[in-house]
C-alpha cells in the first residue's frame, strides 16, 4: 500500500509537471483527486488495512493528496502568469502613439460662396428655386426673347445633347425664370443657384462648366430703383460695406433696360489710383460682377403675365467669378480639378 501510494504520488506530480496548459491540469486533478480519482480511491482502500496501520497510512494518503493539490495550484499559477506574460508581450500597444485621424470632408469653396450669396437674398425675402441642367430651346432661348438667329443659339457656343437636337445643356440659369413664372403668380422673389455650360476651352478664366446665381423679383410696382437697392445691398454684404458699386448700360435680350454692375477694385479703391500692376483689376479699377435689368415685356407675355400690370427685375451673376475675387484666386480651373491640397484650404 505504501509503495503503491508513493508510485501514485510520483506519477501525479510528473503529470502535473508536464502540463502545458491550465485545461490539462484540470484533467490531472480529476484523474487523481476527483470523486473516482486514483488517490481518492486509495482512501477507500484504507478499509482493507489493519486498523493499527490506518492512521499512519491515512496520513500518508492525505499528504500525497495535499502535495498533488499544491503542485496543481502552483502549476496553475505559473501557467496563468506565463499566459499573461505572453499576452502582454504580444498585445502590447503604445498608448503614446498619436491617433490616426480620419480625414474630414467639408463643403467645396464654390458651394461655400454660393451658400453665402443665396443667404443674402434669403435675408431679403427671396426663396430658392432650381431647374434642370438639360434644357430645351424654348426655356433657354425662345421664351427669353432671343432672336431666332441669335449667335448664342449656335452650336459654336452651346452644347447640344445631339446634333440637330432641341435639347441642350443650359447656357445660363435664366430659363428657371421661365419655369418659375409659368408655375406661379406674382408677387415673386426668387434666387436660382446652379451649374451652366458653354462651349469654351478650359483656361484660367474660362470653363465649359461653371456656376451662376440668377435672381428675379416680380410684383405690381417693381422699379429699377428696387433693382439697384437689392443689388447694392447684396454686393456690400459680399465684398464689404464700403464697396463702391456702379451700374453701366448694357444689353440682354430678356431685359430692357439692361445693365451691368461693377464693384470698385477693393485693392485699388483705398488709393483711388489706377495701378496697371494690380493683380485683381489690372489697372481698370472696376470689376464687372453681374448682369441685370428690368424683365422684358416679351418675357412677361411668354409666361402669361400682363406687362401692363406687373413688372420685374432680374439679375445673373457668375459664382466662380465672385469666388475668384473673394479668395484672390488666379486660376478658375482650381475649382474643378478636385485637388485636395487646394480644396483643404477652405474650411467651412
Ligand atoms: N443670363 C445672363 C448670362 O448668362 C446673365 C443675366 C443678365 C441674367 C441679366 C439676368 C439678367 O437675369 O437680367 O450672361
């Protein structure tokens, strides 16, 4: 019995020592110390031993059990410590490393300027309307009082959807005047931001695709004074409260009388002297910023209004040009090349 116990004890300790994982230790514990374990059965074997030898043998059994239990506990701790050390070594993170920033997008500079322009008119009670970029001859030209042989209708200037087609990429936002006026009755105060297209080669000041904001007001007593008041207020909100503004006579088929508005070059204005080296006005001192006029009676008639009862003014401006002036940009193409080194300079 004694020898048997010693053998069991050695065998158990050897198995514990060879365990490489905590789960294996549990199997060893069950095999030796479980309810039917080999050492547990040895206790039962004591019944067959002479009563005088029982205490000494019992003590030996308990000692063997304690030793195996202690070995299992010690091994368990060692294996847990090793597992932890392994994880610490392999899952180490350097909490002092800088985080990885997600690049965050923002509005395009042309959209920022467009929003700013639209906001000024919304502040004066204008609502926003939009129209299709593919238009027909009627909305883009005919209803706007363009002569049948007007050069703008030529394929030289206008991008048609197909040769001989009546469909074209709108050359201005003015056709939205026609769409809104045909759908609604005065009084109207509307601004129309949008993309327009012309058959131009790309260079620092031309692009076949560019942006406009159209605006118009129609009511029973709208005059050229209203036009001037609204546009001067607008230009001073965009370019500064002291900005000089002048109106020059001009011509558009859809307005009569027509005008163009200029702002005084904000770089030259303080000195008042013409500076041919000025990057912005090149010595001209005035910068053309928009076209405008009183809506032509033929246009009012085309949308079913009575020109004897209602009048209106309209204007159109190039968003790209306003952006170029505001940001001091030399090359319009930058707006359309999607180079993030450029675009990232306009945080919203
Ligand atoms: N449609 C003109 C253009 O594209 C701009 C314009 C001028 C619009 C005068 C207007 C206006 O509404 O009254 O050049």
